[in-house]
C-alpha cells in the first residue's frame, strides 16, 4: 500500500537545497526585521520579486542572493555557498529544481519541476538541438548567398 501525503504530514527523506537557501534567507529577513518593501528599496528587485523568492514561488538569481545579503548587512559568502550548492545539484540532476524559461545574464532563473509554463530538462535539450541545427542551416544558407558559385568545397572561376 502506498501512502500519498499530498505534500503535508510526511517526513522528508531528502532536503531540497533550494528550501534550505530560502529558509535561511527568511530567517535573516525576520531577524533583521526587513520588510519586502525595505528589501526592494535596498536592491534592484521589486517587493513582489522578494515575495516570490522567499515564499517558494520563484528561485532567486545569484545577484538577488548577493543583494539580499548586502541589504541585510550580512556576509554573502554563506548564502552564496548554499546558492552554488543548489546550482550544482540542479545541473547534475540530483536536485529537484529545473531550469526555467527566463535565463538571465547572471544565471538561469529556476523553479521547481512541474510548475506550469516552465521547461523540463528534456525540453531544454530539444531546444538546444533545434537551435544548433538552425544555426548550422543558417550558416550554410549564408555561405550559399555569399558564394553562390561554390559547391562541394570548390569554387568555379569567374
């Protein structure tokens, strides 16, 4: 007989590192008495972004973690170490979060598997393959337009 806990009441057998990061950030927020509005004023993120980051609706970026630590007057290194562990586990397949659609310059935004509107690893692999094929085809078409008299690695004399 299997037991379906529905997400509540069951002991967790494996701790999600993203949960650990979020829990620590919430603890710091509470001990420093920072409101979401105060975080927004001290960082480049909105009040609603902080609400999403700290309430398990969106996983923060590395920059958000750095700015959070600075806003709370905390050493960023322990939070960043947790963040790096999360990223490492995510990309090796041992963590539960998956890369989301909106990747930014400071790392991909990540959310938990199964959230609507987000890509799975298989989707990302498929998109990467399609993108690589499109890039190769684009290169070949560019060569055909630029050098229309070249075929099979040989160019006809003009």
